C-alpha cells in the first residue's frame, strides 16, 4: 500500500531538501510545472472519492427515500463536496508538516491540529451546505430554512469531516516518515560503499609493499653476483611500477590488462630465478575483456613462486588459466612445486586479502578454493561473475 499512497501524498506536499536537488528558498515561487503537477494529483484523488460516494448515493437514495436519483445528480451533489476538500488539502498537509506531533513536543501541535480540524471541517461543511441548499430537492424539506438545513448537514457529516482531516494528517506524517527512512537508507548505502572502497584501498596498499619488499631483496641479492641482471631487474621494476601507478584508483580492469600486468611481474621473477621458472598461460580469448579486480592474480602467482617454485631446487612450472562456464569466469593458478604438508595449509596475506577483496566486490557470488593439486604442486581456483562490456549494466 505504501508504494501507492505514500509517493502520491508526497507529490502533494512541498518537499524538503533532497541531496543533489536545489529546493526553492522561503519566499520563492514554486515552478509552474510543479504547481500543476501537485494540483492535478490533488484534484484527481478527490475526483475518485467523489465518484465513489456518488455511486453509493445513487444506490442508497431510492432505499432511503423511495425515489430514484440519476447518477448525474449524485455526481452534482458529491463532486463539489469533495472538491472543497481538494481546496483545503494543501493547507492541511502544510500544517501536518509544520506541526508534527513528536514525543518531546506534542501538546502545542495537538492543540493546533484539534483547532484546525474543527475550523476547516466546519468551513468545508458550511460551503457544501450552502451549495446543497441550492439543490433544495434533495434536502429533507423544501420549506426548511438555510440554517435548519445546515444544522442537519453538520450533524450528519461533522465527525466524518474531522476524521478526514486526521486521515490526511496521518498520510502526510506517514509520507514524511517514509521519506526520512529512504534518505537514511540511501545515506547508509553510500556510507557502506565508501567504507568498502576504503577497505579495498587498504587491502591493495598491503599487497603492493609486500611485493615491492620481496623484489628489492632479490635485486640486493643480485647486485654483487650479477650486476647486469640486477640492472635489468630494476628497469623491469620501474616498468612494473609505472603500470601500477596508471591503474591506481581503478577497482576493476579487464582480464587482458591484468595478464599484461602479470607478465611484467613474471619478467622480474624470471630474471631472479633464471631457468628455474617457466610459465604457461591457457587463456580463452573470449574472456580477455572480462572485468576482474585490479591486482587479483599477482599475489596468487607470487605465493605460487614463493611457496612452490622457490622451495624446490629443480626447475618448476607455473600455469595460469582462464575460461568460462555458465556465466562464470573461472581462473586458476597452479604450480608443480612440493605442495603443502597435509594439515598445514593456512591463508597468508595474499590469500586473505584476495578473499576479503572478492567478498567486498561480489558478496557471496564468488568462490575461492585452494589445496594440493592431484599430480603434485599447489593450486588456487577462483570463480567470479562473468562481467564484460557486452553484459555490463549500463549507467542510468
């Protein structure tokens, strides 16, 4: 019900300040378009009420008086009555917004609304009674004076009019409460988004120094024994950091960009490990434009090299694969190192931060699995929603 009535009542009520929308200042005239929109909504609602109660009068009048009444005559009696309500509705809604009955201050607003409900109900009945007196054939007696007719009209309708006033006040308060709830909900959503972005930024900053320290240690180790290799490694690191800076502020990149970034990282590691490290990429071309979190694969590959390739004296292979299935992007990083001893697999910085980033970005719509590979070595598998430029939601 609130999806129908609350937005409708809000259309009749002058709005308070909404984020990003300039509201008219006190004393300024509202736009002509807004005025006619609210006026039309107001009179449309009371027209529906007029037709509804005209149909009631049309069916009940023959039972009460023994005489027939045309539907046109029933409309002529009811529509002016409810159009008078349309005239006073803006004043009632304005009073409801200006004098809400709140827990800390309720006496003064209550007295104001009691007085307003009495005065406006009486004014509406006076004008409606005057009109009905003109249509004297529907009054109890043609010979009755205007004041006698008006007194009877008051006795029949005054209490219903007071209830109508309070119903309008209640709808106005309900619409205002709903608007405040939506504003708080929107503010909470924005705050949650900002918090998630801040946490993602913090996680990313943890990963970059982690890799940087390891690389600088490797360069330091090569400076004395292999200065040319160390110099090449510094140039590769410079290129790697340049790409990193270019991607700063981007939460997502294409898989193609992520793989190019990963190749620069592996070029540094190959300088360090020489012939002990070989790589293989098995990438389906149709997923190259898929969106993935920025700096997703590098920490996983770094873990594979550090805990797999580096721990084995023999040459090792690292494999990165990407495919898709049923609207999911499937990524896998595998090494053929010694694997992890049974029961000793724990999540370090790389895996923990990867899991947290995926949780922030995708909620429960992701999976991260890892363990010893059946043929030896260690694997990490990711399953993410497949999002590409073709199926990415368009901006509103």
